[in-house]
C-alpha cells in the first residue's frame, strides 16, 4: 500500500515500508496504475515517477608479461543505486566478495571499496581483478566484463 500527498498542487506518492528517498517508490510499485481510495477523488492514478536507472563504469586494463590486472570503478545512480545498496547491505563483506568472484570466474577479486551505503547519494564501487597470463602467442581480452545476459530470461 502506498500513500499520496498533495504539495503545491502536485501529487507525491510515498511508501513508508521502504528506505528510499522522499517521493521514490519501490520498483515493484511502478507498474502502471493504482486505484485511489478517497471519498472525493476515486479513480486511477499513474504509478510512474522519474524511474531512472544509471550505471557508469570505468574499466582500466593493465597487461604485463605475468598477468592481466583490471581496475573497475562503478557508480550506480537512482534505481540502479537503490538495488545495489540493498544488495550490499543484505550481504556481509565476505559474501559480497564471493558474489563478485562468481561474476568474474577467471579472475581473483581484491581491493573492494564501497562508498555511500545510504540512499541519498549514488553508491560507488571500486575493485581490482587479477588473472595470470598463460603462455600463448595471443592474449584474448574480453572487453565487456559486465552487463551481459548470462542466461535466457525468457525460459520457464
């Protein structure tokens, strides 16, 4: 259940069960329309707000004779940040490192830094990946390390 208040002629929808900033609804509620229960104003209300989802990543590859070192700096804003903050807060530091390690199977994850675990500002992640180079004539680098779909989302 969500509540709505009118401030200066503008309706703002709120959810008291979440820790999101003022005027932000949990993503599960942004699903089209909701029925307004009021003695005077009955009817459908749009359950949309500025549901922005922004992830900015900067990835630096360093190749040496012995290994491949990757430094990743990532900033998650708005709803991307809210879900990442929930994920970070639900897991212990060790569990979060294990999750990152499972995302990057061929790499060793280290130097994890997380800044801003609150909802008021974007969350920033910084971590390093290390992989030993195998002796070969060519070194194959997968430049897209994140954001790919690993499994078909449409299977039952």
